[in-house]
C-alpha cells in the first residue's frame, strides 16, 4: 500500500483499524468529529462495531465493558469530553483494562474554544481522574507518526493492561498529509485470560473490578500498579533529539508545536545560534534521559507549549536546577508562530543575533 | 425416603452475603441465580454489578461478573453485549439510586437503543449503602437522612416511576414490576425475571424487571414490618404488573 | 424421622422472615448463637412440616433446604 493523502482525524481512525481495533464507542465533539464519522463508516467494513453513545460518560463505560470482554477498543474526544471520561478512565486503571483514548485537545477551561491547544497535559500525565495512577501518553507530531504510534498504543495497552492516551491537538486533527499504512508483525502479547466473557469452557467465574475494600488488599494492588509503571518507564519512553549534539540551547516542544519550533531552530541556526530540540513523544513516561545527557553542556532550555506552562514542570524536574528553563506559551487556541519562537530563542541566547 | 423440594441454587456462589438481616436483596439474588440455573445459562452469562448495597453482587453470582461505576451499568453491559458472541447473556443488577438517579441517562438510552440486555432493578425507595438518604423513588412524606422532615414535593419533587417511564420507549421489549413482600409475590417475581432473560435469549431487545424490595435498617422497622410497608405504602405508589410485553402484544 | 426442613445455620441472620411465612408456625429462633452472633432459625416439630418451602422462598440468605417424603 502506497502513500495516501488523509486528514489527521481520519488517520487516527484508520491507524486504529490497522492496529486491530474493531470496536469504537464515542460521542461527537469538535475538533475530532471526522474521527467519529470515519469510524461509523469504516468499522462495519471490518466486521466491527461503531456505537454512538448518549454521552462521553456512557461512551467510556461502554469501552470499559468491551475491554472487560477482552477486545481491542477505543474512544476519542476533545478536552471537555475527556474531562467527562475521567471517571471511567480511573475505573479502567483500577480494573486494569486495556483501551486507547484519543484526546484532540482544544482550548479551555470550560467550554473554551474549538481551536488547537495543549492544555490537557496535566490532565493526561498527572492522573486526571481520582486515585493514584499513571497512564502512558503519546503525542505524535505528524500524521505518519500517528500511524506508527497507534499500533504501539494498543500493544502497550494490552501488554500492561492499562488505558493509553494519544494526545493530539486541533491542528493535527485537521491537517492533511500523505501517510503510509505499513503492515507490522503483531506483537507477542499475553493472552487475555482475565476477560469476563462467560465461563463456558474456561473454568470458574472471573470478576472485573476496581473495588478493594480491604486497605491491605488495595495497597497491594496499588503497589502492583506502581511496579507496572516502573516497567513502563523502563521500556516505553520515546523521544526525538533534533540537532542536540552541538547545541548550546535546547528547545523542548511536543506535538504540532514541535514542528513550528523546528523551523524556528533552523532560522536560529542560520543566525549562528547553536540550538537543538528535545521532542518528548511519550509525555508519560516523560523522557528524562535526554535532559540528563544535555544539562551539563547546554546553557539553557526553552519549553514552548500551547498552554500556560504544563510540560515545563517536567522539564524543570529533569533539568533539576542545572540550567535555566525558560517558557514560552500561547493559550486559548492561539498558536505560537515561528517568529515568536525565534524571538524567544534569541532572547534566551542573550542578544540580538 | 425423602426427596428434595427446595435447595440453594447453583446460580449463587457459596459466599454469605453482606446484606442486613431481612433485606430482600438476598431473595432477588436467589431468584436471578435460580433462573440462570434453570435456563442453563450460568456459563453463558456476564453480570454487571452496580454501586450501592449491591456493589458486592460480583461475589455472589456464580457467573462471570463485571463491576461498573455508579449508574453506568447499562453502558458497561452495552459494551460487553455488543462485542461478545450473540449467545452470551448480559444482565445488570442495579438499585434505585444507581439506576434512577445518577444512571438515568444510561438506563433510558440503553432501553431506547433496545439493547438486548436484562436489567434487574431493585427499588427500595432509599439509598442503603450510604446510610439511608432520599432516593428518586422515595415516597412523598418518607423520612430519610436527607429528607428529615419527609419528602416534600415542593422541595424535592415527586417519585420517579421507572417502569412506566421506560415502557414508553419503543426499544423496551419486556418491562414488569414485581414485589418480594410475600411468598406468592416472590414466585411471581421469579416468573418475571425468567421472562426477562428469555426475552434476551430470544434476541427481542431490552428487558427490565423492577423488584420492590425492603431496607429494614434504613427504614427503621423490622424485616416483617418492612414487607408490610412494601405492601401498604410502596405498591399503591408503584403498582405491580406488566408494563411492556412486545411479544405478548402489550 | 428424617428432617423435612434443614437450616444452614451459619448463613442465618435471624431475620425471622421464614417464621412469618410458615403456615404451620413451627419455625422459631434457637436459643443459641451462630458464629456471626445471630440466633438461627430452626424447627423441632419436623413432623408438622408440610414441605411447602415457603420458608425457603422468602429466606434472603438461601439458608433453607426442604424435603418431602417420596410418594410410594
């Protein structure tokens, strides 16, 4: 299969189908509605099911039910809708059910705007719902990367029995780019012998559950979750280093903002500023290593986000006071321009190059 | 020589329930268990427990069980039913706080879609697990922890009659309200539960049995008086009977 | 005689619903406690039991097993 020109939201949907996901439960919300419409048409073609739920709350609980029955399942939404899903996501974590959740982020708080944003970084990486948990979060920057990450997302969900987030923004959802759906060998995954599908032929009753009334029991369960998170931290960190080898300064950006930042970095290099970029692809687990490797040698970092400053906190933790960490952000659906970022790089470099 | 007339059903596990003495949840559990056993569908069934007193139902039914968030059991059941092979049976077991308050959207839409699931709706006019607060089904004038002066229509509105409400939806195939206040009612309740599961087995769509139940602890009366309270106070407000029976032409 | 009605006393919570349902009024709460601290329901006049199973059907805790003499 060669390259095809597709819209971001549709790429997300088709990539999920290629990753073996046949079941989708969701609720329409801008700017990801094309994803819902695509799934409605596409899933019956592969013998799957698309069901429009009465709300985001119902949708995530349908996902919980389908996941408990052992199938690959996903839902998608945008920021206000993802807030509504938080209860169900916490239950998915508690009951250790695999699922993939797409958030095509828009400006907030409240109903906010329908323009692109990265304002749900905290929600995705710091819990979001109640309880003491983490969820793997992946942030693609190109449509091709969506295709590649989607298979990983479903495999990670199944391997670790956890929900997984794919975080995009309105820009990524709406842009068109050529993509290629390359067929990948299926990952070796443990059997879903925990699924509640009826006991016929598989021994005694099983239970899908997140309630553990005995504190000792719940602490054991939470310790088990933490062990799982340690393994995910060991194995599933993803990032891209761009021109960091000789860099005096490093820009940190993820998702679509990283694409704008790349152009600003090229311009800065033309002006003689040696600047590179660390692009976290997994937002949780956050890639700390590229910071450990650069913080001795670079002069400063600049985090650029479409938020008032969220990922910058993780950057500061990773840099750990070794060097200054600057921040530049736009919010509310405003997108930082190449010129804005260039100006910030120049400011960080201490002059008017 | 003796022969067996009545024994504990294999549709229930051996685990003793946590329900208060005289609480009729236990009767309703048993009826569901007996129906699963008699229809020989224990192994084909996935039950969905809700939040409230029946939250631990997953320990009591002898089939695969999934525990759902408060009110969301019909959505969870939808997810399960829609992805499993057609011969699998899925039921929810929900109380009145779970189903008629926080979960009203999920139950209405599951019924409207004609989800081929069975809902066992236990109505005892109060929140039990949290300590006796007013439910959407609490009677007018009923004193609870959160209606200490009695449920007042001007302040708290009127009780919701769920069976009547859902019967208006085309997707609902079988809806009956039954009671557990005496042995004859219990035998009728079991027939209704059987009919609801048969409705699902025959692929006819959404079925629900609303079972009037007791809460001696939070009503503050003894188990026997509680049965009388169901008969004298609840049934006039919640009349028993079949509200929808598509196959039976109703 | 072999008993017609048998109580799994450990499961009984002493709620007495079986007492109210028994048409022969032969069920009573025993003068002893089970391990949960409840006085379990019991029957001594087994010969008066008509094996109607009303007690079993109203019992919330599936405590009761009922037998009847086999017809010859």
